[in-house]
């Protein structure tokens, strides 16, 4: 009898425990947000990061916190996504902060700067250096708080109508290029154009521009650039590890319950990792298909890279001298980069270079 009574009592206790979780869920407030993307739905990897985030947030809150995703142009144009967050039109956006260097060049550090960090270094700086701390101090001036939102990895150098053999070939070139890199190319005589992803193809097709960079093989194949420009250059020295950010209206962020902030932070990290993995998985097949279809793959000549590197260093010095906010973030990132490459040349680069040579030998 005692044993049966014990089991009965234990069963009641277990049932009480089972109903506690839904009770907690019921106490969570219902929150509905909108996120506007800077990217079209056709670019499923980069646009998809917002969907990955929204799904994770909904699942972690039993659908109490819902985020509706809108593609570029559905609420505001892609290059105005951050403005919509600043003025409170939407609660958050998914964008590349370097689109907004016209407001302040410091925005570039939220995505990538020429000859900066690779994707793993970028994450390390954001998370365990001072990267996100410094950026959010800066973004606060624009009524925004940022969470990491993906990385493309090292990008390609873009599509060109003509070959680039020397630095002189850049002079007079009209090129679609985002962020701070356009100012570097201006020093070499190029005419940079900032054009949203969905508008690049017609500009290149009509000859409004002579060259265009976007991301890499998977996206570039979807956008069809190989149909209107034959030469595909690498590497994208201006985006060694191009990061995306979820930019959140500061008042909306601060008004969230602590638990929801944690949910958003974890969902953003998931989206961040997911994007890089997708690009790494999908780029090889796309590159093979592009080359098989006649794309002429070309490395930038060392002379061109050296000229661009020199121009970048000049621009960094000039901008740091006139913009204290830029200098503060730049100095911090460059000190971090120096230590990262000290480590990278010991193990990471040595291993990768050996494996690349082994593959070339048929290994």
C-alpha cells in the first residue's frame, strides 16, 4: 500500500512539474516586429538570414515573439533599411552597414574594410575583441543597436567587361562597389557606383557601368552577371570577411524583456553561422558551373593589389586624421588584425596552403 501511495503522490508531483512550462510561456508578452531586408528574396542565402532569425525567435518563444520579414522594396528600398530603423518605421533591419558610409565612414567596420579581417577574425573581433562594443557605441548615435547577422566569407573581386592587367586599367572604370572600397578605387581613377543588388544586372547589361562586384559565385550566378561580363576577378580585397548586421531601433531593443533580448542574441548568432556555412557549401558548385559556361576566371595581378593596398593605407590615414570616431575603431581593429595574422601564419594559412597544393597534385 505504501508503495502504491508513493507512486500516486509522485505522479501528482510530476504532473505539476509538467504544467509549469506552459505557465511560464503564457506569462511571456506577445511581441510583433517587422524586419526589412536590404536584399531581394531571390538571394536566398543572404536574404534568408532574416528568415532563419525569425524562425528561431518564434520557436524559442512558443510564437510569442514574432518577426515578419520583408524584402528590399516592400517597405523601403534596400539602401534605406537602416534609415527606417533610425526613424522607427520598422523595429529592425538586416543590412550591410557599409552601405551608409555616406553618413559616416565608421559604418564600414560593421561589414568590412579593404584589406581588413577575414570572416573568422571578424567574428573573433566582434565577440571577443572590442568590435561590437565600439560599433554599438557608434550606432547609438543613429538610434540603433546591432547584432551580428551573417558573413559571406571572402568575396570575389567582381565582373569586368575588359581585362585588368595593370593599375592604369582601373582609371576611368565605372564600377558598382559598396562601402569604403569605392573611395580607395577613386584614388586610382575609378568612378564608384553604389547600386542595390537587384539593380546591378541592368546597369551592367546597358553599359551604365563597366564592372560590378556583389558577393561570390552562388549569388552572382543567380544574378546572371556572367551573361553580360566575361571576366571574373578575385579576391575581393575590400571584403575579406563581409559581415551583415541586424540593426534594431534602440528604444525597441531597450524595451524588450531580458529573456527576449537573450532570444534575439542567440537567434542572430545562429543566423550568423548559418549564412557562412551555406555560402561555403554552395559556392564551389556555382563556381564550377560558371567556368563551364565560359566565365574567364582571373586573379588580380600583384601590381594591382599593391596599388590598391597603398591607396587604402593613404585613405585610412586621411580619414583617421579628420574623424575621431573612425580612428578609434580603426586603431582597435588593426591592432587585433596584427595579432590574428601572427597566429594565422603559424597554423591556419600553413595548413590551408599545404592542402591546396596537395589537391593540385591530385591528393
